[in-house]
C-alpha cells in the first residue's frame, strides 16, 4: 500500500526480490494542472508497468474493499506513504501483520510529513524505521531502523529520494528475518516523540518576522510542495532556492535589499535571506540575476504586504 514516489523503490525492491505481490493498493487518481488532467499515482504507474493488479479505494472502511483485501489472502501487508488510515480489522488480517516504511527515526517525527519536519527542525540526520503497525499513528514497535546525514542543501525532494532507497534496502533485508521469527519488535519510547502533521498549501506562506534560519529551512522543506512563497505587487512569488550570509541590514521585515552585485536579499528576523532562484506567478523559474534584469522596482520594495 503506497501512493507517492517515496513508495516506488520499496515496491520495486519487493518485485526484484521475487515476492508474490497479489495486488497494490493506492490512492484514487486525481486531477492536476491547468487542464485538470487525470493523473495516476507513481505507485499505480509502476504497478501497471509490472502487470500487478491495482486497487484504489476511497476508504478502507467499506465492506467492499475489506472483502477485496480478504480475498487477496496476503501473509503480510507493506505500507509506505499510503495516505489513508488502516482500520484495526484490516491490520489484524495478515498472519505476519502490517509493516510500515516510515521516513524518520521513530519516535521522532511521527505523522504524515516526517521528512519535511526533519528539515524544518534542522535535524542533522534523518532515517527510516520499519515498524509493525498498530491502530495509532506511527506508535507501533520498530523492527529495524537506519539513518543518513541531512545535507545543508537538502530539500524534502532530495532527502525523500535518498530515504526512499534506504527504505527499500532496509525493507527487503527485514522481511525474511521477520517471517522467520528472528526479529523481536522494540517498543518505541515515549521520550523524544514528536509529531509531523500533514502539510497544507498555506504553510508555504512566508512570515518575514520569523528568524532567517527558519525561513531558509522552510524554503528547502517546502520544495517541491507546496513551495515557500511571498507576495510582491499583489502577485505570488515563489522562493525556490535561498541562502543566508552574515550582513548587517536595517529595515522592516520583508524589505528587499541588494549587495551591489545584482543580488537581492530580504530582511527577516535577525538577518537577511538572500534569494537565488525565484518564480513569479505565471512565469518560469529564474535565477535572481535574470529576475532583476527583467523586473523594475523589486529592490527597495517590501514583500508580503
């Protein structure tokens, strides 16, 4: 069970390892883009390419889909960023339970957006936990876990890609030992538990009064979605890449300054957030130098009004 790109490496690894996959369960197709075209989830696209049957329930709590899962007679259910809560009666179906490939070192960052939360928190490392699921949100005992360093320029997109590969590797190493009874699940401690709630599009709106260190993290954490943004002259301006440099600047939060070298920075809490790549609504992404060449009145303005 999975939906986004994060889940694809785990599914691919299971297929390569020769596991019998009777079906893949993923979220319903959705409409996206200006033309509102119907888009299939990355997991569905991969499953269809491999000839694996696909189920797409709106809810797992209906009798119809419960019966469909029962008919699969699965020994084990694997979940990776599925997006729907599994009811208790479904968790109890497979003889070997349900394992979740979770993108954090549990109990830190339980919830829907652990990788984004790790970047927002300034974590030095992130990880994968293979967890035996229970009826609560990411509270089940852990079978195995592994970590990797968070790079200074990591976005949620780049860190997710690396963790997805780590998760696939850890999952395929864990399943045989779990089936053989060679692993003892380790209960999660209550100390150090944090929650990573689902991200909303409005979370990307920048408040220039916040510390610039947090603003820089938000730019990376909200890429590729929902993207950090502010407003300029009544238009949405996406912040795609930024950095912080030590510089003294006076002015109100959101005021745009330059350094005399065709660069532009924005005054935030305790410093300046320098813009590297931006995108004005309806336009293509641009390096800040190109944006300034084609835009008058940006330096000296105040963003977010």
